[in-house]
C-alpha cells in the first residue's frame, strides 16, 4: 500500500432525526440521517399497503376472467 493516500478510518456516530444514535466506523466522524431502522415504517411494522387507484382489484378481475 502507498503511504499517506488513504483517509483515516475512525469511530463515527450516525444520528437520526428521531434521536437514535448508532456507533460505527467511517472516514466521516459524524453523520445525520432522516430515518433509521428504529423509526422507518418498514422496520417498525407500521407500513401499510395502500391501493388508492384499485389497481390490484383491476388486475385480479382482468386475469380471473381470462384464465377460465
């Protein structure tokens, strides 16, 4: 390896908007994110599938008729 061309790899803190802090290692000492695994709806189980335009029903209806 060449000397003095690689960035320093130190301990880092990732801070979320919800207040959660994650300790890791990075070339950047501090990072700020909007969502993390503690507050993201997919990971917390609050995610809901919303079919606003009825696409699922149209798909089922169209292919149910054509299969028989």
